[in-house]
C-alpha cells in the first residue's frame, strides 16, 4: 500500500493531455478501382503548425491505418500514394478535431470519385465519354519519357446523306511532366486502341520509340481509366531480352493445344509460337515495350490481351479463346486433302497472287510490303507517320487471315506487325472479284492470307 500511495503524487503531476490522448484510424480507399489503397502513407500534422513533423504511418494490405496516442487539438489528415503521382493530382487534406477526452476516431480517406476526377481533368459531363491517363515509360530502363504523345482511336458508324459508313475518330494527348498523359473525350462504351510514341519526330518520319497498339476498355460506369505504356526503339528484327509466358484456354477453361500466339507490333524474329498440349506458351528474346498479344485457333474466335515487356521481369498472360465459330457438320471423306495440297490447288487454278517461302527468299523481300508490292489487287504505301498502309481497290481495307483464321478487323493494315516475314511459309492475295475462295471474305475487298511455317501440312 505504501508503494501505491507514493505513486499518486507523480500521476497527479502528469500533464492532463497525456491522460486524454485519442486513437485515430480508418481505411484508405481507391475510388477508381473500388479497392483499398494498400501501402498508402497517412500523415497527421497539427493545423496550427503545418511545418511541424507529421505523424506518419503506412496503411496495411487492407488499406487500414492506425495512429495511437494523439493529443487533443485540430489536425490536418491526408495520404500519399504513387497513384496520386501517376494521376498528377493531390488529394486535399481533411480537418480533424481531436476532443480533450479519450476517444477513438474513425477517419476514412479516399481518392476523389472517377466522375470528380474526370470533371476536374477534362470537364467531362457526358456519360459516354471519359478520360484515359497514365505515364509513358522507357521500356528498357523504366524512366519516364519527357517528349511524346499517345494516340487513342476507335471506330464509329455514321449514317448520313452518303449512306452508312465507318469512320475512325481519334484523340492525341501530349506527354507532359513525369511522362504523364491525359486523353479527354474518349468513348467509354467500347474498347479503344492506344499507342504511345516518344521523341521528336518530323513529318513523314517514324517515331524514335513507340509501344505497340493495344486495346483497352473502361469499367462499366467508370469514366476514368489508368494505363501506363512502355515504349522502345523500333527493333527492326533484332533480338531483345524480355520474356513472355502464359496459357491459352478454350471457352470452357480447358487448355487450347496447338493455338498460335503472336506478339503484334514487336517485329521480332521470335514473336510467334504454338501452345503445347497443356495450352502453355513461352516466348524469349522479345523487345521491351507494351504490345498486343493474340491467340488464334481454328473453330474459335481469337483471344486478345496486352503485355508489358521488360528485361529481367518475365511477363505472364492468360488468353481465353471466344465461343466456337460457326462450322459445317463433320463429313467423313477418304484421303482428305492437306492444307498444302489445297494451297497448291488454288495456286494452279489461279485467280490470285501467290508466293512461297522460297520465292520470298529469292526476291529478297525483307518485309511483307516488299513481298506484296507486285500484287496487282493491292496498293502498298506508307502513311505520314512512316507506317505501312495496304489498301485494296477503291482504297478499301483488305481482310487479313493467318493460318485460316481472320486476324484483323480493326482497319489496321500494317501486316508486318502481325508476324515477321521470316516465319511465313506462303502468302495468298485475292481481289474482290468472284474468284476469291468463299472462306476468305465476302468479296467486298481484297483478302490477304498468311500461312506460317508448319501450318501447311
């Protein structure tokens, strides 16, 4: 008892604020994704002394934070996170009053809503448009790009006095400080195609570095989408050091054996492969950058995705083929013709432009443009940005098939972005005339049919 009595005067001498300390906690939310801001840095500082050292804690994996032993007073409470830097914005600190009596205060923090961000950045008010933003990074080292732009394009159908026609509007956003870009007025109700370029370019010249063109889609009801893009110098067939591994599955989830997987726009010697019995694939020696990846298999609609390729950081990707396309019922026949025999039969019959790998090599063609220059039903040229443009008669966009599956339906005609010419076994080109095989288009424009090595068996 004497010990307890001797402690009482010491307790009475302590400042009253120590007995009245509070606990402040809550959750930090990412309003764009609906998930918690794991790892956010939460700061609490006295409002009367904003320059004083702040109480700083890190949010856990669930976005929760806890600041104990907070004396009474008025404070400013805010948080920091790399996403805020990517967005190029600051979240205003909120004022928090801590009462003089012991208490536990719940103070949740959040990024402004997607609609608020969209209005702030672009003044977006229509439900059908949104904001695409992010950073452009150098693919090899990861530094932000200082000069460049991001092109966003999409397809629309217009009905006017000239009839029904398909147009391709686009938005180009400049790359600013920290490699950030903000593209306003982007439609949110369908996927759009995005490509980044870096460096100063002159009219008609190719950019010094670029990403591939990938498809991105907004989440339903969310008018803001964040997507970083990696650019790299045009590889021109050189071997890179990035790797991509993944798996292709059928609509029912079973492995898709024998599917062809291609990294579009990479233009690398090893950008095409075939999946194994377990549906897995592996591509080595790829250039750095952001590229579209596509998988094709007869009887299924193609699967499309995107991969960010970096040296020393293997990328992984799973692609799901679409529902089985309409096919004829199986018919039992004797001595079924091989794909090579069918190709040879069409070549003998004529009516198209044909080239084998041997003829491509003899001609010394280094690109598909070189190989297709002699095709009378095509017009081969380059656009203002130095990209290959191929058109049929009347400047229509030809249909493109690889190993019997249609691979291009977005109006793009840079065929070298689909598969390197070194991996082709044969090429067929047909005009819009009646001589075109029915499986290669409806006759409205030319068709380009590409066969990769091993496909004609």
